[in-house]
């Protein structure tokens, strides 16, 4: 496999990771909006939530299979997220209470936030295990700083989710997952790039330059 093929595969995998992570959420939102009543009505609203949750669970399992099929692996974070989606989604459907599916992000963010910060204090970059080869060339110090930063960010997201869950309607909270959490995550990721570059992050530019030099 040549360098250009590796670069294309890496870029394709990046977009696939986003689809796997946020695809089930879009399915949830679409199904919920399709069945949600035009006028506020508790029974119809609950029915739409339950239908959306059922679709969310199925989509999460499909995302798990797609990750294994296309990427050849399933990250620990995806395993944990899917387990909570199925578990808390099942409680939502069985008990008819949307609070369980809303608690899922808080538990995920809180768990990984605490785990990353504990690992950082112990000198272990747990994020390196979760992301595997996502940041090639990054030094151990870089991984530690990245783990610390994401640990703090995850805890902030957990607190934000609880705040939105407490003060917003279910639909408002659902839209916030798409229009607040997703942009914040992208912005935070890009904000860390200068630090990563200082600690050896390889963006593949050297490989591309070598490939150009080898081209007759």
C-alpha cells in the first residue's frame, strides 16, 4: 500500500468515525420528529420518544457492526456508548420515561472524564488506548496533555448535559446534542492541534512530500 493510499484510507476512516458516532443520533432525531405531535400532547410525545429510542438502539447496533466491518475494530468508547444506549434505551422503552436516555451522555462523559484525569494524575495516557493510532507521532507527553484536556472537557460536557436536561424540553435537548455538543467537540479538537504539533503530531505531510519526490 503506497503513501497516497494510506492517506486516503485515513481520511475515509475519519469521516466514517464521525458517521458511526453521530449517525444513530441523527436517526433518533429523525424518527422522533416524524412521530412528534404538532401540538403539545403528553401521550403522543412519549410515543414519539419511545419510537425514536427504539430506532436509536437499532442504529447504534448497526454502527457497531459497520465499525467492525469497515474499520476492522471497535473502540472501547464505542463499546461503552452502545452498551449504555441499549441499556438505558431499553429502560426508556420499558418504563416510558425519557430521563434514562437523557442520562446516557452524562454517564459517558462523566465516566471518561474521571478516568482520563485519574490516568493523567498517575502518569498514564488512557486516551492513547481509546484513540489508538489516531495521532501518529505524538509523544508520551503530548498524549498525557491531551488526556488531561479531554478529561476536563468531558466533565464540562457532562455538566452541560445535566443543565440542558434540567432546563430544556426533550426536543430542545435533542437538538442541542446536534447543534451544541457537536460544534463544541469539533472546536475543542481543533483548539488542541497547536499543542499536538509541538509534541510531534504527524499530519502526513512528510509522507506526501516523499511520495511527490518519488513520482517520475
